[in-house]
C-alpha cells in the first residue's frame, strides 16, 4: 500500500509519495479543484506555508511553489500581511470532456478516407524523425518560415517535377495542413484577387465545396459526363476559377480526356482565370504510367494541390500547394493567419523522407498492393454481386459502382452498416452509386466483404 499523509478534512488534501506526479503538482491540483468546486470559499485563509508543510510532512518549498503557481493563475491572493486567501473566482463544475467520436465498428472497411493505415512505413519514418531531432539546429524548434520549411519546399519542388511533371520553384510551394486547408487558403487568395464565383465539379467532394462557400465564393456547379468535366459549360457560369480533379475524378473515377484538359487550360488563359488542380491520388494509375499534372500546361493559371494523406497517412496533416505568382503573396499571408505554419519537425522529417527516396520506394510497393486489391475487388463483384456495375479507370484507392433501379442507396447503406460493412454512396444524374474503397481492405477480406454486401443488397430490395 502506498504511504500517504493527510491534512484535516477541511482541506481534503492527500499526497501520495509513490505516485509519479510530483508532490507540488499534487498539492496544486487538489487546492485548485477545491476552489473550482466550491469546497474552498472565496476569502478563506489558508495555512501558512510553514504550517502546511509541517502538517503534510513536506519541505516548505513545495508549499511555497504551489501557492505561488495558484496565485499566478488567479485562484489565490497573497495579502500584504502575508496571509494567503482563496480568490473571488467564479465557482463552477469543470466541463465534462466531450465524448470521443469514434466511427461505428466495421468488419469490412470499404470507406474512402485514407491510404492503407497498416502500411505506414513506421521504421523509415522513425529513422528520419530521429535524425531530424538529433541534427536539427536549435532554430528549427521555432516557428520558421510560415509558408513552409525551406527543406520541404525544395524537396517537394524536385519530387513533383520528376514524378508529376509539375513546374515548381521552391518559393512557389506553400506547405499546408492537408488539401482542405490548401483549398481554404487559395479560396481566400482568389477573393483577394477579385474572384467571386468558382466552378466546381458536379458531383464533387462536399467538404471542399463547404470550404469555398465559407470563404465567400459563389459556387457554380459544372456537370461531369463520361469524359469528365464539361469544359464547354464554363463560359455560361461566368466563373473566375474552377476546382477540378483531372487525374482521377472524385467520386466517379474517370480521368479528364486530353482534349478537355487542353480546353480547360485555354479557357483559363483566355479569361485570366485560375484552375485549382486537386491531385489527391494522382500517383496511383494502374493501367499505365500516371498522367502528368495539368499544372505543367499553364503554371501561371493552375494551382496544384497534393497531400500525404493518400500516399502515407492523414495523421501527418501535411499537404502542399504550388501557387501561381499572381496568388502567391495572398496565399502565404492567409496560411500565416490560419495557423502560423504547419508542424516544423514533421516538415523536416518529410523532406528527409522524400530526399532519401523513401517516398518513391513506398509508392512502388503500394501501387502493386492497391492494384491487386482493385483487381480482386472487381472480380469478386462480377462473381458475387454482378448487379453492381463498376465505373472509372483503374486508378486511385476507390471505384464507384452503379446501383440497379430496384436497389435504393439509403436502405443498402443501412443494411450494410448493420452488418459491419462500412461504405458510402452518392446520387448523380438520376443514378445512385456506392463508393468502394479498397485501401484498407486486405486481399483475403475482399471476397467476404463483397458477399456481406450482397447479403445486405438482398435485404435492401423491397419485397
């Protein structure tokens, strides 16, 4: 049993000498809690530091430091006569911690959210992070350049140039907390440049629409057909910018046809407009080499957006935007105002990870893994659930599947989640679809997942 010392019940202070928390901190915690909860009333005189130390069997310095900290926080006041009293503070119950939001448990994860979380290269990441902590100068622990660490901006400039064909000087790279923040920062920059309307793909990623709307931009929906974005509808919308996913449209999954890529760039150049290119999973193309970034065709008009979420893991919270000169100053300003810069040590770790070739090695491994999972998923659908029609090119971390007319999306999702199958869906053009993500679905689980989805579909069909 741990040895404890007690002060009278009026203060209800108990110190545990075998606890890891220092005695001074224990005393602070208990006095602070007593004041907050109203057990110690305003104006109550506390024992002198000498008397309380003797009662508790601790050094006087422990009590002096605890009293001093609580005086600094406003819980106690020290009067000229040397008496320490409880301050007149608002008494309240401490707020309850909000319940932790956890997704419903799933047996088969078909959600479209992240790369394979089990495949995160922990050992390699730990190595670069250890080296950064060992070798980084003291200045690296400050705020640094709020547009991004110079090392990471340089590493991304070189990597994006050779891997995605992006034309980017290091100074044009702004490091962000994922693509969503990049969209927000560029939305503000567009507003500063006088843009009031921005075209968005219909269908598209709902969160980015919300972000742009919150930044004060009016959204102009642009229809998507079999060859992707209807570029011919841009002029009618009178937009000054457009947000697109040309390498792998989200959520339908096709790539922007070459003639439409050219038409989109020509539109931006003729109008003096801007294109935000969301390249969220452009590294993953399985039927051939990935198509280069649209940004290379018109660097002065196209902002390129990418992140580590689909290549490594969302937990890193690192993204980037290659920004045209006309928007760069405003983008840097709004990034600074948003959060004073992304985590510096993680930026330096990612820079080393890229420069050592670890990202290339990881992507090569993951392309093979995701291609196998996609092939197995398509085969399982054809065998177990042929009423779902897969759509889109062989790329990325998900595919869309069209539902037949007699199978409605809402009851299918309800039945699937009830059976532990996590997935999402969406309606478009009078047709309902499900999104089938395979990044976090190991190959042995693919067939059982499709069979479970087939059972859910049977229950979801009326009659």
